[in-house]
C-alpha cells in the first residue's frame, strides 16, 4: 500500500490487528498498535477490542485487562463489545467473580448488557457448576425485556445436563418448544438433551425423544456435542 502511495489508516490497521489476533499472533498485533501510535494514527475502540480479544484467546487475562483499563486513559470509552470480550475471557478462564464484577461495572457506567453478555455469563456459570446463578441470569433476561436466543438456551441446557439436572433441562427444553417462547428446538438441542438423558440412565425417555425427531422433521447426525 505504501509503495503505491496509498497510506493505511486506522481502519486498515484495525483490520490487520484483528486478523493477527485471530491467528494467535497477539504480540505482532501489539507491535502494530504501538507502530500506529508512533505514526500518529490513534487506535480506536475497535482496535483495542481486537487486541483485548487476542489476549483473551491466549488466556492472558492480565494483559487483556491492562489494555481494557488503558482505554479510558486514552480518552476512549469501553463499549458493550469491550465488556463482552473481557467478560468472555474471564468466563473461559473460570474467573467468574471477576466476570460478574465487570457485569455490574458496565451497568454502573450506563451500558445495558445484551443477550450476548447474558449468554456468556450463563455459559460460564453453567460450566462452573453455579447453575442457580445461571438460571437467575436466564430469568433476568426476560425481566429486562430481552429475548434469549438459541445460544442462550443451548449453553444453559448443556450446563443442566452436564451436572445431572435433567428435570430442569427437560423443563427448559419444553419452554423452547412452547409457542410462547418463539423458538423451536433443533437437532443440536435435541442431541444435548438425549446425551444428558443417557448419562442419567433415562433410556425410555431418550428413546421417545429420539423417535420423535423425524416427526418434527429433524434427523439424527453423527456430530459430538
């Protein structure tokens, strides 16, 4: 680009930073950000969000948090995506208390959590075995006027099955199937529930659910959950 007298701008560099981070080359991405500053091209919130995500993907939460905290010092304000990225990083690292702390911080700062925020926390809580909190968050989605999406249902359903809460899982599955939910379970959700039923020896119910798949126009697959 430079050779053709076409100078890269903040958007060009941000795309490069994002690509490097997705390839696991977060140190190279950090170098690009530092070079931007040296060239007088101020990184924007999109640039820093990508860099944060890069560190989170590598499990380097200390460095991700340093980038997150530095944003305000640079005259920028973290947006909903910034919080979602860092909350997801803490959830993946099983540092749920820090994830919850950021969840409350974002509301104090005037940002409204979206379905992605809630789904991320529900997934983290479910994986950590904190199912009561996961279900409270699920109920809170409705109370806030938001609507859970298929990912929200999936992560909670998987968590309930993983920890043997099969009756709660069946109840959630039925909520999905109810006309009032606005959702219809797909083969992935059925597979999660079938696996959970098998784990607790509910073979009769498993057989009934399996046989009902084709009636719903769903067909078994061979993919692991």
